[in-house]
């Protein structure tokens, strides 16, 4: 599997701003990112032969 730039893949959204001289960055998972992560967990559970998600 190739590395993925999570922002380019629309898995996260970032918001950047300055408060005075301090940079502040917020990162939030997008719907696409949440779905991709849920699929990753399903595949991981299958590979391990366990069920962790409800």
C-alpha cells in the first residue's frame, strides 16, 4: 500500500490561523476519512480474526 496524503485524499480538513504571534491548527476527520478509517478497522479485524466494533 502506498502512503497517502490524508489532506489530498480528503480524509481530514485543516483550519489554520494565528492568535497574536502563535499559529493555531485544527484538524478534523471528514466524512470520507471516517468511512475510510471504519473500512480499515473492518479489514484489520478480519486479518486478526477478531471482532472489536459493535
